[in-house]
């Protein structure tokens, strides 16, 4: 056997061995563990106690089709835009202020405008100028009324400036009666849509204008390892939530430009802001259960509006300032949602008995989008509060991966392409499973679904913390895989 033949034989033998080894590893790939120690970050969003159950594989019923029945195709022009390449702890939409292009020239060159004789204020200004330029004796009465004395004064002014002596502020004379004004904010600044966001690693705050995509760091005050961040209405005050070395949850309020901040109670188990971002509500555990406290941004008053021996709650606000409390979910525990009346400090049950219940309520509090754990994964449904009725949306997903439109009918959701196992939302909260989402608009009245984009065709995204801009043309989200901040064009 020649040397060449031996080399070829050895090469083929090695290649076949590698292929066989690869097939063996694929066939013996480990399944998702059913028991694992929860990561540290779950102190901020724990879920109810659940028992182990067997897992299975379930492909989304839509398969390779979009919810509207059309085949999934590659996206020619991406609708996704990656705002950050670093993890963020929170973000918000804001109508921000910025200098108008060319505003520097306005500052250097004050604005000159013609004085109008058609208004009383303008006529007073003309009388004042005639008094100053002609040194009249006696002076004209500055009353905004043009009589014989004013007409004679105008003629004198016209003669002095070699103008036709008409006694009127005509088109030839008018340019001689001007006033100089300094630029106002209206001349120098404009409102433009933007987003602000907090870097998780150090608490630095950034802003980006949506039309120009120009990004700017506006605060470099460092607070390490922020997990959650909540902005107020102006996006100038932020509540930072982080874990100290002894695993204590700290909540710290800081305002841009302020010399110091304020610490809230330690070990706040849940915190949420009102829809208008003027107030915030938080839950603190105590020896008797849990206490719910309501505070105003920038205020000093605290109002305890809730007490309960049950400690496992997640809170949310609606547009009317009402607070909804949902029991923390687990796949095999029946959950319920309640309405907290902050005025009389009473709580009433909306509905319950739903395994793995997660919720999000529409702005006018008429409908509850909820997810429930099933044998094949979490499914979305709608609960009509007035009719006390439910409707299956025939879609797999979690309610916290959706956001309501202001029309109170449509929802925008990050929907998993594939569901693996059935222990949800536990697996997702624990980080044991990650989704690759497609993004869909669902009409909760008709059930009609419209696919916006599929992240699996680009960089797979596990969307969470969804919110919309003012015009509802852009959807913002955090990719749970790495906590980077993204936008999605939904027009």
C-alpha cells in the first residue's frame, strides 16, 4: 500500500469518527433541568411556589406560518433597531427639548419685527418711538389712540427722514417703526420625541432622539449593578433598584443635577409607577405580611393604602390611577387579580382560579390580558371585567410580553416562535429558557392578528418591558437574552 493511499485512508477514518461523535452528542443532548437554584436577580421579581412536572416539546401551532396564515419570509429591510450594545435597567419615552438647528445665529442676531399700527399695543409703541426720536414738547400721550397730534408727529417724522408726508404709517413709513426682541425659548428650542435609558452596569443615564438617532450621556453618576430603574414624568428623576452585598434590595431616588438622593425602605418586593409617572407604589414585607405605600415624585407625603397577610403580589396602574394586584405566578398555582381602591383602601377580586396567571390591564380598565399555564405552554386570553367573561386569543405567550394600545382594543405582543416544556412562567423567570419572538398586533375584539416582524430572521430577541411612543408608530423593548435596548418600527 502506497504512502499516499495510507494518508487518504487515515483522513477518511478520522472524518467518519468526528461525524459519528457529533451525532452521538446531539442525540444525547441534556434536557432542561427541572430543579435549579434561582439566580440572584429573582429577588426583584420572584414567583409563587410551584412543584416539579415533566416537560415536553411543543412547537407553536403557527409552525412556519405567521398568525395571519401567511408564510414567514426573510425581512428585506429590518424594522428592528438596536439602541444599545450594553444592558439597560429601564427606559422611557419622552417629548424632550433640544436646540433648533441654527439657533446660535438667533442668539447672536436679535430679532427685528415691524410694529403694527393695527393693534392698541402697537399704536402705543409708535407713540413712544415718536416721543423718543422727535423730542416732542409736550410729549404725546401714550394711550394707543391716534388723533391730530399723532398725525402731525408722524408728518414731522416723515419730513425728517425724507419720506412722503402722509401722516400715516403707510408701507413706506412702516419699516422705520421696528422693535428689537431677544430670542425666546420658542425661537431657540423645539420638542422632539426621544427615549431615555439607564445602563445596568453603572446607572449612567442616556437619551436618544428618535428622528436623528443621536445618543448622548446625560448623567455619569455611578451606582453599580442596577437591576431595575423607573423614570418619573420628566425623566429627570429615577428610582434605582439594586442588590447590596448582603443580598438586601435597595431602592434609591436620584434627580439629575441634585446633590443627593433619598433611600426608600429596604427590601421592597415590588415597585411600579403610575401611567402618568407622577406617583409610585411599592410593597414592603413586614412581620404581619405586606404593606403597600403610595408616594408622589418630588413629594414628602407617604400614604399607606394596603395591608395584607399574603405577601406575594405584583402591582400595576391604569390610566385612572387605579392599582391592580396580581398574585405572583407559578405554573401549577391558581392565581387571581384584584383591584385596590386607594381612596378608601379596599381591595376587590376581579377574577381568579387561573394557573400561572400573569396579567396586564388596558388603559381604561375594561379588559384584562392574561396568560394561563396549559399542558402545552402558556396561552393568552382576554377577561372582560364588565361582562365577567373570558375569550381565548388562540396564541401562545405571556401577558408581560405584551403592551396595550391607547385604543383599549389592540395589543402588541412578543410571541415565542417555539414553546419548549410547560413550566411557565417559572422557566422564563428563572432564565432556564429563552424565547425567539415574532412580534404581532392582535385585535382583542375580532381576534385578528397581524405579524409585524420576526426576530428569528435576524438577531433572535426575547422581548420584555414593551412600551410605545406617543404616536404608536414605534415599539420599544428590552431583549431578555442580554438586556439590550431595542426599537421596532410598527407602522
